[in-house]
C-alpha cells in the first residue's frame, strides 16, 4: 500500500455546447492540459480511469470511442458510472489503482456533453416498475427532500439564495466555470422562475459540456514530479437504499455523507472540520443541498447552516471557503462534476487556483453526491 | 471558421422487464383487489413499499406481506412548475402539480405520488391524505390518480 | 462500472491492495432478455463515422471472421445471468491466489485495427504475466478459460496468447453455453477457481468486451 | 417514451424514442463537408508515425499527437474485410448494397468501414471505388457505397 498524491489537473472551459469538438476531443483537451500541468507525457501514464453518464448521450461502453481521447490505446482503461458520484468514484478508483502498487501514474478523466443528449429522458429512465409512474424529475425529487429540511431546520429562501449568489460570484473568478452571471443578487435568485417549490431556477445547477482530468502519482514518483503535490489523505464511499421514500428525511439525515465524513476525518485526525479544513469543494446540485451538507459534514451544529451562510463563514474570505470554483451550481457536466471537485481541491492545495485561490490552503475537502443519496468524501493535503 | 456539423441519431428501443414474484403480487393485489401490499423485514420489522426481495439495511429476505392502507400522512411536498417528460406517455406533464412523499398507514417507507392540490398554502407536512383511485384499474401505480386531503369531501370522491 | 465482470474483480483486488478494504464482493450481471442485446451494441461505435452504418456486434464479428478467412459467425445465444465472487486480503487460507492481472484497450476504429490480432490482449497478458512473474506462459500456465461471444474468437484469443498451436489451450465453450456478455469473464474466473480447489496449478481467466474484443482483461490465479 | 402495464406473463414492456445530436467537431466536420461539397475523401497524417488516418481526425490514437497535413485519399481502394448483408446484418433493404466492408483507400494507412454495392462476387482484395449519394448532407452516408472497378 503506497501513499499517493495528485500531481496535475486539467479542465476544459465548461459551457452550454461545445460544437467544435467531439466527446473524444473534449476529453483529450482536459487530458492534454493535465499532462502539461503535471509536466509529463501520455507515455508516462500507466493506467486510465474514465467517468461518464453514458445514457445521457446515448452511448454504451463510451470508453470504446472516447478512451482514445484519454490516450487509452493499449493502456489499462476502466470506466465507472455511479450517477452524480461518477467523478468522485473514478477519482477514488484511480487512487486505489495507484495506492495498490500496480501503477505509478494514473490518469482520471470525467466528461459529459449534455448538449448532445436527452438528459431529461435519460433521467426519466428510472425503475420501470415503480418510479416511472410517479415521476417528477430530478428537481421535483430534490424539492421533496428540501421541504423536509426546511421544515425541520427553518432555513429560509433568502439563505439558500445566498448560497446560489456565493457560487456564481466565485464562478466569476474561475475562467473555466460555465455560468458567468454578472451582478447576481439574492433578489434576482428569488425573482427567477419557480421550478419546484422552493427551488428557483437560479437555485439549481446548469447542464454543461465539459471535461476534467486529474493525474495521480505514487509516493516514490510524486515529489520528483511536482513541487507541491496534493496528497490523498482519505477517500471514502458510502451508498444507500434505492428509492427516495426509503430514506428517513434524506436531506436532513444524509447518513451516507455523515458516515463517509466521519470515517475520513478519523483517518486524517480531524476533530474540528470548520477550523481545520482550509477549503471545501462540495457537490451541491441545488443551493439548499449545500446548507444540508454543512451539517452533514460537521461544519456546524444541526440547524446552524443558515447562520453559517448569513455570517459569511463559507464565503471566499470566510473561515472555511466552500466552492471557490463556483461549484456544481455554476458548472455541471455530470460525469466530470465529481472530478472537478477533486481537481479544484487539488488546485487549492497546490496553490494553482489563480483568481479563486484561498490563501495558504493546506487541507482541502472534496465530496461527491449521487442521486440515490450516495456520497464520496476525499481529503487532500500538502503533506 | 469551419462550418461545424452535428450528426443526429434517433433510437427506438423497447424493453421487457420481468417483475418477479414480489412486484407481480403487489400489482395483482392493487389491480384485482384495490389493496396495497408491503413487505416486512423479519429483522428490523420495517414495512417496505415498494416491495423488494431484501431489506437494504439488514440484507434479510423479505417474505411477510403486510396490508398497507391507501391513506397516509404527508412527510414532504412540493409544487412542480417545470414540465418533465412523463415516462408513461412520452408527453410533457402539465404543470403545476403537487407532489408528496406520503407515509401510508402501516408502512415505514414513504411513497412518492401526486397531490390533487397545487396551492402550497393548502398543503402542510403532517397533513392526512387519502388515495383517489382510477375507476378501472390497469395494474400500475398510476391506478392511484393522486392523493387528496382527508375530509368529508374525500368520501364522495369515486369511492 | 462498464466492461466485463472480470475487470470489476481487478478493481476489487486493487482496492484491497490499496488498503481500502479487507473483503470485497464482486458481482456481474446482465439481463439481455429485457432488450435487444445486439442492437444495443450499435451504441458502442463512434457516432460520427461508424454508428450511422448500423454496425453491431454481429456485423463486425462477421467482418473480423472474414479477415481470418472464416464464414460469418452465428450470434451466440445470449442468456440472463449473474456471477459473484468474494475477494479477501491474502491470508493463510489455502484458497487460490490472484497473482496477476492486466487489461487494455485496442484502437476504436475498426479500420485502424489489425483484426487478425489483438494488441490489447497481448498487452493485458504481458501486464498479468509481469505481476505473476511468468516468463514462459506456455510452460507456466496449467490451464486457461477464455471468453468468446462468437465461436471463432476462442481460437483467435488462444493464438494471440499462446501461438497457433497451443498445448495449454483448454477451455469450455462459453459461446455455446450462452453465458451473458459482461458476466462471461467473471464466470471464467469462477471456473478457474473451482478447478483450482481440486488441483494445484496456475490458471488464466480471460474476459473481453466491446467491438471485436476492443477491451481485453486477463487474470492469473495460482494454488 | 411509454411504459406499459404488467401483462399476464408478469412482464412490463416499455418503449423509448431518444434523439441525440453528436458534435462532429472541427476535423470530422471538415471531412464530412468535403464529402458533401466536393465528393472528396480526406485523411490526416500523423506527424509522429506518418500514418494517413481515414476518416480524417484531429489526433492520432496511437501517438496522441495532433495530426497535421490533410491528404486526399481514394476514391478507389481495396477491400480488406467483408461481411455479406443478411437479415442479421445492417443495411438490409438498402438497394444495391450487398455487404459491409473495411476498405483500404489508396493513399491511406487505415481502412474505412462502409458498404459494398453492385458487386456480384465481393471478396477481400476486391478493388472498389466510392459511389456518392445524389443528395448529400454532410454525413458518412454521403458515400452511398463502394462498387467494384473490376470483375
């Protein structure tokens, strides 16, 4: 079992539609940037892990076509899809591949091209025996869980809107982010079209075309290849039961995220996450979810999430900046979204986050969230 | 700049899903007897709806059928304003409509289903609701049209 | 994850080696009867140049067979099925040990590839042999279980692995038995393990997936 | 999309119509536009391995480098793999098309997957030439099929 660090990241400009590249070329763009960031060539890469929700683009075994874009010819290529957690699952798989001692350098690439697909129909292809008869879409399902969370915790639409504003303001300093909304305000979020009570259009993530890559190196290679690698300190996955109604107050309890965070903190020795963690990139598909994740991740006591955003604790200049990149609320190519969380956390630890750099970030948290209340937690640090 | 092309595909697919003993029995009771059945876990005693062969928490086999009432309590709700494609018809479902997680009397899980009411001011968590059944049942969850608040008026609805 | 269940076994083994888990359950399943198991393979070809021709596994296997001077193969019978194995951290239990694994992708465009060969299988085997410390597979491997969704593939994979006249070539006919795609490779591993419970030796389990076996995976087990 | 009710055998049938629009990107767009507007077939040369890749693409899958030079190939070539059309194979009911083939176009180092038509005895080694469709839209089927140039 080896220690492993990320030595390079790369991503595309995320946008509504990338007509100028195929999926394979999109993946190559992120791959090439990650290789350049790591200062290596594709020939140095021992194995590749890919992440994509192929049903959204009508593909089967998408690694067959797109693997070439990640330089996968005659290399060990593995493709993983676990809904929203696909990207973080692939990152954890890549970490395991490297830590196993089998491979020295592992490339992970996630991508999605929603502009090519039938995302909404794809999402409607749920359990044919049950869910298809009572469908309300991803937004409707979130809204149901949110109503319980709001009722129990008393968070307000204004507090959720503050999360949405924070994300888009941060995105304005991230050249790769999809949504660039100048002058977004709480009022504009609350005035935007209602999708499903209490979710307004601007509370919700977009659908993006984009790809993102990270490159791992094992302990004997990483320090030679990178002056300030981001070491993986913990990587934990938790899955839960399938139906939305199986889970007691899903967003309130969010036991997968609580359990994964608890185990990850234990491995790293974190006892006071808000104080000890320098920056977090968490998978928040909707503004309210970020508030719920604050509690599940132990950033605050139960019922205190609203105060956290009110007090600016999670703003760029706060005690624990959350999603300096703009998060999923600003950029969401699903298969890449989890990889972007890890890449952005890595960039912070490496000091390569540019205009959205959190000063002297040394300990970073990344999470993944999947539709069945699945959670991944990854912790990275300078040492 | 080069003209950029897109290549289109339309795919027509059909599937044939096996329902297995537990779902077939659930549908049979719903269609033929207008009864809702759940399965009880022998270990944690949770009553599951939808029925399934194993308890996700205990990994115990589920065999004990339990009748669940068609009335229950709203545990979560929303009004959906953005149209989605209804998987049963392929058409956009007209909006707005109410949606809820309903804990049916006798079940430990909640059922996601439609509400007749689409004014959020008239819905609350904890509200008691009653299923409104389609007159001719076909054997799907859609045989329950939606749920309405339990009151005197409910009794006159298609009962 | 996508690909053959044997690849999932490799993933599970690496998670154990990484120290993440002590015991891993690996499950592969395919319920081909639900849909059109050949039609769906059209979705695996690039959507610009190959998918619009209507390619599927039956058509491209016929192309591959032609390069081997063989008549178009009949599609294998495709069944519903699932397979599972349990992997554990190495222990003193005299269970067969997984000592090598490797997997690789070939090029995607059929016209880029030499369909009479499989560089991906060569590469997968090379990686597995390196880990297993095998330098003469013909000598060191006692028996082999190969995956073939079409009958001609068994001979092709065997010749890639061991040359045209292979003495270690010994396998049950997966295609004839109709083991589902994506389960077949893991099923090969199960066959190998069951036999290694009765006799000692070093065995190779093989899986493949995608157009004309574009993806290849090899696992070496010893007892 | 439609999801049916459970039938007497205990099965639920479902049908789905899904539409996808795949971006061809700059390289494939240029290739397809040349088929449409000029009835020409182009490849791209890999500066590392020197192979001329057909259909044209932006990078070499083996060398992972950008392709450079555009090279016109064909329209004639040699069949390197052939499968007859049958009820099991695609392209049935497509008129003169008799089979699916990999065609090694003159000047190319890779082969193109396409249809063979107007051929009595198609086989590996047969010399063929592209027949373009009357109506072309910037699609791989702007080449209708390849027909023999010899008996």
